[in-house]
C-alpha cells in the first residue's frame, strides 16, 4: 500500500482484557518498528523486526507485551491483561533498511478503562 | 545518541518564516541531525536531516552551526497546516541500534492566521 496502515484506529478495553493491534507495513519494507506514545510525550521505542525476526524487544515495558511478525509482513502487538497505564497511542513504522524510508502509521489509540 | 534541547512551544504568523532551534552540544562527529514533525492525530513525519552542511528540500531548510552544537529548522512560509510538534533527533547513520529514533518532547509550533 501507499503507507503504513494500522487498525483499529481506536480501541477501548476494560482493565484485564487482552488486546491485539495490527500493523500493515509498506510493501517491500524489511524493517518494522513499534513505538508507544503517552499523552504529551514523544514516541518511545518498543520493538524492532527485520523480516520475521524480532531483533530488539528491549523497549517492551513488561512481559504482558508481545509482538510478532510471522511472515515478515503484517505485525501484531498484543497486550495481555491490560492496565490503565497501558493507555497510549501505539505507533507502527516501517523502513527499507535502518532509517531509509522510515514511515510511521497514524497509530492506534488505546484507552483502558 | 546525543541529547537535544528544544523550546516547549513557539508561535508564528501565517506566511512568515518559522525558525525552530535545537541544541545538541554533545553531538559526536558521526551523528546526524534529523527533524520530524507530528501533526495532531497522525504519526511522525520525516522532514529533513543533515550532518554538517546546510540542507534544503521541498519542505524546509536545515541550518547547522559550524561547531555542530546547534541547528535551526526553517519553514520559509508557514501555513496553518504546519501547526505540529517538531522533534529534533540526533543519531548515527550506521552501526549499533541506528534503527531506533529517540524522541524528546519536541516544540509545539502554532501557526496563527
């Protein structure tokens, strides 16, 4: 596609519920990234994939967060047993390599109530 | 990556030049200066980057001081659609975790009619 597509655009979850956020990267982009953006803050790195391999998950805040990219294209960020502090915008980005063509999606706004 | 310092907010009149400063006094020789912006409810968008020479593209100009300790992003004729948070990011272009972008809080530029 023309850009990075994320769905859903908005998600409201009850505390304790599991959620799954989807990212469709730009076709042909090898690298995929997830970021978390709390209200009033800049985005913070969560994890990085090169094709299907998760090469860096150092930014995932807890073991409730899990990301996968099984076929090297679409990626899913899963959050188990959501907590209020998980409320944020989750941004996905993809790139050809490194910072080359680094493009962000519009994000998924998650609100945990 | 070197730390950056930006003003929290700035105002600019429509049609005038917007000059956004960034301090990066600890920048090292192989680190580039990148600028991104984030319009409300969208993901960050790449604007421009440079190493030591001034750069210009269709969106903006980047002026980097000779000692490379600071830079200025210039939007030559600001429009209402340029209202956004502008992030200055310093990072290397190769090696290590060069795929990560470390965002600060950025500068909220408000363009007024």
